[in-house]
C-alpha cells in the first residue's frame, strides 16, 4: 500500500486557515484595519460595497511596503511583527500570526497598492484566490491600499451562508467601532456604498466615544482611572440610569486590543449591581494596560480572547475602581461637574498588595456604656471620612457654601437675600445650614444648588453601606444584650432566618438558639440601639420575604438591605440639628449617596441655574 499522507498545497492550507480567520466580511475588515493601525497610519479610510460582499477596501497613510514585501505579505506565516517565539511575550502590535492576508487572498480577488515614503514608485500586486496574476510598479501616495473584491467567490458554501446585507453591515460597523474606540489618535473615514457613514477626527478617548455614539453620550459618561502595579485601568462607564436593556455597548480592551472576557465583564457588572435593574446591562468602555508578559494573546485565531495570569487580582481591582467611579460621579444628572479626568488615585507602590476596603471599628467602644445618643451619630470611619472629604470638595454642604456676601453676583440680589436669611436663622441656633420640613425632608444647599434629602431613604443608604462593609470586613460592631432575648416566631420564619445565620453574625447579631418556634438573641448590631428586638425581627422578616424574588442578590446583600430598611428613620420624625448634620455628612460619605439599595432616590438637587431659568 502506498504512503497516504501528503503536505497540502499552500492555497488549500490558506483556505482552511481562512475558515477560522475570515468567517464573514466583518472579519476581513477587522484584519485590514488592524494592519493599517500596526503600520502606524494616522488616517484610515474604509470603503464597503454591498455589505463587504462586493468590496472591502482599506486605505492608510502608514509605513507602506517594499516591492518584495508587497508580494511576501500574502505568503502563509509571513509577518514583519515577530521573529522568534520569545517575541510572543512582548507583543505590542495587533497582528503577529502572519496569516490574515494569506487567508483573505485565498478566498477573494485582492489588489494591493503600496508605497514607502523613501521609494519613488509604489507596487501593485493583484491576486485571485492565491494566484498572483500581476505585479507592476505604480505611482501611489505613501501608505497602503488593499481592495478585497468578491469575498468567498471560490467558496460558494461560505458565500451562501452569509446573512442579509443589513446584518453583515452591522457586524462590519461593530468591528469598525472596536478598532476606532481604541485608536482615538487616528482619523477614520468610513464609506458605505459611496456614502459617508462615520467620520472621526483624531481626538481624545472621550471625544471619540461621543463622536461615534452621539453627543448625548457626553453627559452620560463617568471616567474610570486606576493605576496599580498589576494593571492600569482607564476608560469610561455609562451612568447607571442609562443602562441598556440589551447587552451591546460594552467594550473591553487590553493593550490596545478589543477582548472578550466574560469573567472580567462580570467584575464590571458586579460593580453596577444594586444600581441598575436586573435585566439591564451597563455601558462601558474600559481599557487595561498590562505587562504583555503576564498575558497570552495567542489562544484564539481571531485574537479576541486572552489569558490573564493574574486574573483574580485584576478582577478585584477592576471592580473596586468602577465602584469608586460610580460613587464619586454618580450624582443626580442635573449636576454636571464638567470633569474630564478621573480623580487622581495614587498608584500602588510596586509590590504592594491590593486590599479589599475595610472599615475601622473603635476598639474603645463600650457597648454597655449608657448614654442617650441620637440615633445617627456614630463617628465617620476612616473610609467614610475619605469619601466624605472628596464629596466635600465637590459638594460641600457645610462650609464655604454659606454664601458669603462677596459671592453674590449683581444679577441675583434676591436669592442672595433669602439665603442669607436662612443663614441667620441657622447661625442663631448654632452651626448649621440644614432645616427639616414636614418631619421628613432635610434641606441644605451647596454652591451648585439646593439639596432636598429624604431622611428615610438617606438613612437606608447609610445603614446599607455600613452593614455591607461590616459584613465584608468581618468586623461587626455588635452590642451584647444584658439578658439573652427569646423571640417567638413561626417555624417557617425560623427556617428562613437560618439561611442567613452566617450573615447575621457578620452583621453583628449573635443568635445562639434556633428552636422550633423561637430564637435566642445574645447580641445585636450597634446600629440597632433603642430598638425593640421583637419589632425589629418582625420588620426584618417582612423585608426579607419581599426581597426573595431577586435571585441575583447575594444573601449578605439581602440581609444588609433588609436591615437598613428595618432600622431606618421613619418619615415622621423630628430631627435635631446635630442629627441632621450627621445624616448629611454620613450620606455624602457613602460610596453611592444618591440612591438607596433599592434604587429609590435619596436626594434631589435644584440647581441655581435651573432656578434662575424658572424665575425668568
Ligand atoms: P500580521 O498582521 O499577523 O503580521 P498579515 O497577514 O495581516 O499578518 O500581514 C502580513 C504582513 O504584511 C504584516 O506583518 C506587515 O508587515 C505587512 N502589512 C500588512 N498590511 C499592511 C499595511 N496596511 N501597511 C504596511 N504593511 C502591511
Ligand atoms: Mg494582520
């Protein structure tokens, strides 16, 4: 019997490779655009006809190629981007596999015109399904133009498999976005059937996003910026209220490359939990920069998936930096801080560990010390303090914002008048710029406008964050009961509470006996002071039951949410000035001060600008 195995001719091998690399016109668009970016172009033109089925042409003003390279680039495994296997560890180009042009040329009619700056004449090469038909010198501008005609002309199965023009064009636009969103320094012109579809000039990242998605995105974007020894993160997220019903505007890049990472996507979506409805998807444009040695790009032919060595830490850093950004910038939409850049977060010193945020508990706190305390007066923890300092800068409700007379502008004497009156009333009582109306709303003001706070919702948010961080840090602020208390509830309720036992402990409860119809409570969280424990458990059970439908929420979050609701101030309660001040202070120290865990607003702001308009 003769030997059976033979080497496939290159043309066949290329067609097989094309099966992986070029699945549809959009894949060819991606490869050609990436080559133009790698060639250092500052301006790239994309021309599409018949959704890429008739023509895909990319024209760049990049490096161009020599006569020899213009022919070589269509060979299999021909690349100028790496030389040795070691180079795979330091990849800084989008391409490196040297198979895109060979694959495309095996399944289409391709014409390339290219010229280097140092050459007098350029080169034109024409290829039909891997057959070089023609090569000759041409006059051409610096750079490269590649025209891909009649894609899949020799692979009818593939051609028939293509979708409608509308859908194929949609895929192409998506690929175009994925390249254009990470190369704001490059100008792009995208023509579809001779009509301009997108034209973007060289600009900043934010401008690029806004140019591609529309001006209305400008006020929706919150900057994200975090440097660390493991990874640098920057980019923008959409404010929670603009989350979409469809997963779509989610762009994640690593070292200049669009990447699909369901795991890290999770980190981002986690950061939005509690803030957007369960069936909504946050918008994001996130860019990681990471040492190429710590990732592997070469695990997928289209290079859209990579392995991260340190993926757990990246997850944690990503989630926390997005949380921080939301906390800092997610104030009601009427306030625009005109902030282009993120806050400066100092980089981690090299080698430093990334820690989860914790809260500090006063070790000298004596739970048995009897003092009549207003319900809202725990001192700010360090974490809260630093949040607060930040808010204070943006939004100081207490200090500089007392409307000193020098701040008045000549065209608003009336407002000035009224506000100084308030000031006098409050000054008479002590230091305070807060008043309470209807035993329910707290009104204060800032240099931007008047803030109306709903005391119950605000308190819910404060307590929610406090319980959550106590649970996360495992340092509950707890209060021993002088006598253990027995609570009588139904058997079903006992079973329900048992599910949360671990979280109860983290929150500061100590429940020693779960009987058939009873609980034995030894300690309760410090925040439950003055509470009738039986009432508390009743409220808690009711709230836990109503939050049951939400399967995405973790038990700890559910408990924190229920506790915050059960313990929050009522709507019909007179507050002392110190209590109001503490409430305002603590609210602005929250990571996400403007809504409750259930998404109800805690405050509303009437901007002075808006007010001015109202009185015109
Ligand atoms: P890869 O990008 O993985 O190197 P390709 O098949 O996409 O492989 O391209 C092969 C080579 O052709 C590239 O390495 C590059 O040297 C050259 N090349 C391709 N497109 C361009 C371009 N637009 N401008 C300059 N050189 C190009
Ligand atoms: Mg390439």
